[in-house]
């Protein structure tokens, strides 16, 4: 079932020279054909995520090229243009808005899938690693595991929600933190962290951001941070947090900037029941360990917990926040001509918030 004429070719952001010296080139590729139970989406945009850099450099120890994938990306938004065989036409039709998310599909039949933590499914297939990602104009996605985008949420807002906002929603839910709690976001001026700041504020928490530069400070304060600590200008970050957070310390630390793991426990200060949530992934060649003495952990009832991307439910919840105006845009929209340059800026840590590439804009 085709609503518009689907071309044979489309463009994609291709990783050339995968590894530390990679570069991105926009090239022409074949448009895929949806298989049984699959949708063909025409994406209007993709967000640029820090994980894309990990995938293109291969510094997590996993390379997309080993799966035959050359287009990364995992946060796209667009429209259904074709239904594959066996797709339930009561559930999907041509013209429906839909997104591409970090987990392409799961087995739907294991303990993790049954219990609403399907992102930990041992058979999960990862978008942009084992399956072609959102750096391609036309992509296929399993109908049973594709998020619908509601009216009232523009594509350029919905795209980053697929990864960054859903990831932070899941981290906040998993943390068990409550309204009124102080929450520290090391790297909160980045594309993932700033979504966490907004969500925490909406949930009644009190966000403190650690990051650097006036641009990120402005972004964070405008989007709900009560305090911004510039690590470049503050000699005692942990002490400053303790003063802000009731003279005790933070209730929780949500780490998106992996370089902050070494200091993350200190941000809890003397708080009993504090929690560090591990979100950002360090390169495989970095020996990063988060921990403390068992005595300290026991006496302070402290916990350290890992969390990864969100579920379909987290995506739906974050999209609803956006629809209600509670999750505001944190992106800068650029055209395809700025794609390669934007990826380089992301690689070099020069991006505040999120860059979104509009596929319909040169």
C-alpha cells in the first residue's frame, strides 16, 4: 500500500573511514523494501546524539560495519509511506507519523520483554549498529515496535525525544527520586542531560547542572535548572553542591558526561539514601570505575545503578510531555549541507542541546 511514489534511491549520511578519523559523507543509497511486519518510513529529520560518535569511532568496542551498517543514528521522525506484508492495517496506515528509536526490535518473548524492560532483551537489535539508522532518508521499522508521534509534536522535537528524553525519563523513573529532591546533572547542557533537566523540573525535582560555558548556562537556566555550576570556574564543585542542597548534598546524580564518574559520589555529600545513576558510556579503552568503600555505602544507604535507553512507554510519556508544552525544544535545526560539520562539532564537544538535521532543508 503506497501513499506517495516511493523512489528507488535516497540519501544517507554514510560513515567513511570508520574509527577515530572517521568522516561523514552524504551519499545516494537504495531505498529498502519493507519485509513482513515492517513499515517503510520516510524520515523528515534526525537528531545527532553523542552515541553516534561512539558508533562511528567504534570506541565502545562495537562497530556497525561488522553488521554491514554504514548509516548510524537512532532518533528520527517522519511518516509511513508503505506497509509491508502482514502489517495490521487497523494499527497502521500510510500517512501515519512515526519515529525511529535506539532499540530497533526485541524478541517480545523473554523475561525482560514481559516485564517492561525490553531494552535489556538479550536479542535486542540496535538501531544504527545492527540495523540501518536514522541517518538515512528512507528506513524500515518493525510495525509491532515503532512509536507513533502524536499531533502537536513537530518532527524536530519528536526526533530527539526518541533517544534523549526517553532515556532520561527512564533514568528518573528507575532512580526512585521524588518531588523536592535535589538532582545533579553532570553534562546537563548536552542533548541528553538537558532533557533530564526539563523532565526533573516537570516532575517537581530541583535540578543542578554541572557543565561549562555561558551558552550551556543560558540553555540550562532557561529550561529549568535551579543552579548552574561551571566546572571550569569552580574549584570545589562538590562543596558548592552541598551548600546549595540544604547543606547536606544531592539526593541523586544522573551522569551523562562519563568524565564525571570519578567525582559523582562526592556530589551526594552527606545525604542518606543518595543514588548515582550511570547513563553516559565511557570509551572501552578508558578504565572508569564508580564505587566507594562498602562501609560508606552501607552507612549512607547509598546506591549506584545503571540505566540505558527508554522503553516504548518512556517514549510515549516523553512525547505526551512535549505535546502538553512541558518538554520544550532544545534543538537547533540545520540542513543537510551542515550535516558533516555538525557531526564534527558534536565529536569535539561544541554542541549545546541538540542539533537536528532537517532532511527537507539544504
